[in-house]
């Protein structure tokens, strides 16, 4: 199949919330699944606005093969059990295409159901490598992997930071622990042995014992694998207890709420994030469309979500089919021009290329590219 060279500048989610209104026969329904509520709903909002913008613009341009898109927003709260319940609702509603899920721990069990039921799923945010190591045919993503992101952070720590005593923490979840282990593997290969590799509990709010332990070990740099609610508290409590080690985390902490939680203690945090696609000149019109709606297109999952919807519809347009199996097979043979750049999938459904960038985070929730 020839590469699809057209980047659709379209989409505004003909939003159908779960259970709200039956879609018309000519509509193509796409479930957009992520955390609408819960502690990481900020990331779900990035996913939803990206997908909705794609739907709006595609519909405004006439839809795809005579069909209008109908986005069905579903909330999995980034909880595995809820993700399974939502995946079963997708099946029961006869929806054949999914943009989601967001958290790796939710994506993996949901993807089992989608694969079994012949439903095509593109995650714009789940980075754990295990998700696509099972030989599935219907599971894709428009985000890079922890096995790419972790080494970027690990090499930076080893080559640039050169800590005297490194601690690596994680939240014991599939995403957070997985990326922490990738960082640990990378720094150890560079000759750095962490003095502490330890998990905290999701939802934990008192880290004084952990901070005391790190102080006693002389820790001067901390890598944290997980999401912003816990790290924000760790940063704030570290400042309050006079522990001045520098911190670093993955895209799961790169959210303005890290500054809301940690305040001045968030200044100087290092974060690995996808490249800022709002700076790409070809995306200027799309960025303006987001800004005209008062939406922030710079979040790490906004453009990957837009790209996921675009890829589904581009492939439907090219093949003339809405059969998920046909679309999945064609996706592995096609190169797409999207707001996240040229996209091509490998046999596992992962992107052949994706770039993570290191930023220094600031207390005002802005960031500066480091490398």
C-alpha cells in the first residue's frame, strides 16, 4: 500500500457520552477511553481534547467515505477492573474502534478483550512494552515505549547528572515500576549502582519515613517512576524536611498539577516527555484551532490522540472498509503523515520511531528543553 501523505486537519468529537443517544446508521463510532475522573483525569483530558478535535475536523471536512464520526467517551478511571468493565461495554455496544486506554495497567487487561473480540485499539499514552509483546494483531499505539524513554532518562543521569548517591522510586504499578526498572538497567550498565530501589503505594500521602531514609543514605538525585499525585507530595515534603536532592520523572509527572501540588518544590524537576508537537510549523493551523477553543494542545497525549483518530479514518478511506481486521493489516503496511510526524508501525503495533525529550520543569508549570 502506498503511504498516506495527507495529514487531515479535522475533527471535533460528535460526542456521545456513555449511554447518551443512539448513533445514526451512517455514523462510525469510535470509543475514546481513559480517565475522565480520578487522580489522573488531567491526562484523560489531554486524550479527550485531542480525539475530539480530530473528530470535529474530519466531520467538518465531510467525514470518511460518507460517514460522520461519533466519538463515545468512556471513563476507566485508570483502574484495571473498571477498564475491563468499559471494554466489555465497548463490545456490547458493537463499537469496533477504540482510542485508548491511557494507563498501562488499564490498557493491558482491556486489550485482551479487544484482541479476542476483533476490536482495533490504538493507545495514545500507554508506554509499557509488555502490552505489545503478546503477538496481538489488533493492538497499536501512537506513543513511544518505556524501553525508549527509560534509557533516555538513564543516560542523562549517568552522563550529565553523575549523582553521588542515586535513589530510584516507583509506585508499584505496571507503568511506574516498569519505567523505573528501565532507568535502573541503564544506569547500572553505565556503572552506577542505585543506593535505593523502592516502591511507594498508589494514593500514599505521607513520605516522611522514605525521605528520612534517603537523607540517611546521602541521596543527591532521585528518579521517580509513576504519576504526579504521589511525586508532587514527595517533592513538597522533601522541601519541608530539608531534603534538597534533585528529582526526575517520566511523562506521567509532566502535568501542571505537579506544580499545584508541590509549589516551589517543583522547580528544577527533570521530566522526559514526547517532543512538543505544537512547535512543528506544519501544525500551526491545528494549534490555532485548539487555542480558539481555549484548549491547551501542548499536553503529551493531545497530538498522539489526534493522530490515532486520523490513522483509523485515513485507513478506512484508503481501504474502503470498516472491518477492523482489514484496517489493522493495512496499518502495518502504511506510512502516515500526522501531527506527531511520520508514523509507521512495526509488526507488534508499536511505532518504529518516537522521540522523548528531557525538560527542566518550573514552579509556574512551564518547562525548558534540556536535550
